[in-house]
């Protein structure tokens, strides 16, 4: 119930009740660090609201809110079914859920999009997701880094987005990481507009 209260705003964006239940189960399963770590340890790649205690949580909420706002625009939203919208929004909220891996590591795992996507697949039944819905989420989460696909050693690790769904999720994550776009949060980590 505590997670439901913490995410009541985000849960309201999801239309299908079963997906709301699934999302709560995913959120309850995420490592505790996801609720407390900053989105960026250096501050180089994220705006101020995504830094410090709870920054990763705020970044994830901002990415989902940006997705929600875009999908509410008929010029954009009419291109997607209600199911696709729900699954993309759910994916946006949890896309960085394993950013530091399992068990928790000191630094960001470059392959965290793959880890999180695989986590959804491996736990689909526990989360109440069909294999088709889990695969959809895996596909959009694993490419959320967009064109940043090479690790610090220059190895090509991640896939680039190819589908309209993958591109949408990447775009929302990208926008949530831009320093020129500020999302206002209150002291309870809720978006205040």
C-alpha cells in the first residue's frame, strides 16, 4: 500500500486496472537503491531535480510524466493503442530500475537496460504480465539509451531503437535528462504541476 501512495499520480496515468496491479508489483520488487540514489553521480547528464537523494526516482517519474503528456496530445497519442500507451508508460517508470545492478554496484551498469528488460521477462508471471506484454516492455526498456550504445571501452553493448515504441520511450528518457527542461517536484517527490 505504501508504494501505491508514493505512486498514485503515476498509477493514474495507467488505464487498465490489471496493469496498475502489475506496475505496483514491479515497483515493490525493485532494489531499495532505486528509491534513493541520484540519477547521475556526476550531475553531468541530468538536470538538478534528478540529482541527490531520490534523484533516480524523480528522473523516472519525470520520464513517465513526459510520456503521459505527449500521449495525451491527440496528434501523438492517436498513433498508439491504449495497451501500448499503458505499457510504454509503465516501462518509462521502471526503465532504470536496475541501474546499479543486482546486487548493487558502486557505479551505473552500462548494460542496465538489458538487465531491466530481462528482469521483466524473468518475473512476468509474478508481476501478472502476459509473455507478450513482458516482451513489449523488455523491447522498449532495452533500447532506452538511444544512440548511446557503446560502453567506456568502446564495446557495442546496447541496441539502438528501431520501432516507434522504442523511439518513443527513448525520447521521453532523453527529454527527462535534459538540463533545460525542469520538472517541479515537492518534498514528497511528487510532480507539483
